[in-house]
């Protein structure tokens, strides 16, 4: 039973990274270059975690077939979810330009040169969830908030699964994965809060949503630990599956979001830094 509590605690700590990111976003909004760098770090952490740790661990435990099938299943699953469920990606700013001018001092002041102001190419706007709506600000914000929340849940649940599966594999491995994901979540929290600010949300609401967004991770972690304590043989497949999901999300969402505002070199440097962070952390944890 203590393992359930440990996993809960670990995944909450990992999830709190987004709250920290949200706080950073409203206290001192990063410029475009820093945004590219930070999102690059988030991507680099995920890529190296997925390949070097999750998939490789599955490979060592259960052979190449399990690792390959688990990885492919995770990536395909994510592709299907991505196509079937309407949601917003990180850094998307649907509905910009429709909101009335923000005037209260409570409002975010990040309307000026928030990253991506000109970079938004309308990806996913084809879904038509926003676009021409003339709904009042509140409704639009609510819609934006709901879509962002769905996007984040889709994104963060698998990270929780990664924490749960890693812990089921080996507690020390779980600690390591949780720490890496906590760091990865800081830029994600920033990317969650910024578009909300831009859409006219209050600072404290943007922070609150960023904070709550990370707390979907414990849900994934709990599902994983309960499921895997009943089916221990599936631990390697679950690790590889989480790896596949994370690689898909990173390539499909994080890297494009990071590069959306130019400064590609900074994104590349960020990816390298994120990978180095994982290497060092892996060394420290001895996993
Ligand atoms: Zn993430």
C-alpha cells in the first residue's frame, strides 16, 4: 500500500512543475527566445527519457519485441487520441483578437510581445471550435480553458503513467522519472499560462489552470500503479508504451510549439540541455 502513497506523492511533485511554470509566466513572462529554449528543454527531457530510459529499460527486461510493440502501440494510441479528441496544443492561442481590451490591473500584461504572437499559423483552427464565434469573452475563455485543459490532460496522463510504471518497475527508477518530468513540466506550465493571459484571463486564473493542469498526472500514475500491481508482467510493455506516447507528443506538439516563434537554434540548444539534464540525473540516481 505504501507504494501507492509513494507514487501519489511523486506524481503530485512532478505535476507541481506546471504550477511553478505558471507562476514564472505571470511574474516574468519569457521572451520568444527564452520560450524557444525552455520548450526545447521540455522536449529534450522527454526524448531522452523515452528512448534512453523507458524504452531501453523495457528492452532490457523483456526483449526487443515487447519494447518495439509497446513503443509503436503508444505512438499509434496517441495519434488516434490526437485526431479524435478536439483539444488545443501548447502555445496555441485560439481566439486572439476577439477579446475586448483588457483593462483591469488584474489582467495579464502579456499582450505585448508574448512569444508566438505572429507565429500562430492557425493549426487546428480548422476544427472550427473558435474562429468566427462572437460569444462573449467569458464563454470564449471558458471554451479556450476547456480545450487547453483537455489538451493538457491528454498530455499529462501518459506522463503519470510513466511515473507509475517506472515505480512499479523499481522505486529508484520512479523517483528519477518523476524528477525529470517535474523539470519538463516547468516550461509546459509557462506554455499553458501564456495563451490564457493573452486571451485575457486574469493572472491568478492563468496560474490556477497551469497548477491544476499538472495535477492530472497523479491520475495517470494511480491508474498505472493499480493496473500494474495486478498485471506485473505488463510493466515492460507499459514502460515502452509510455515512451511511445511521449515521443509522439514531443515531436507532434512540443517541438513545433518551441519552434513556432523562430529562434530554432535556441530550441535545438534547449533539446540538448534537456538531454544533458536527463543524463546527469540518471547518473546521480544510478539508474
Ligand atoms: Zn509534458
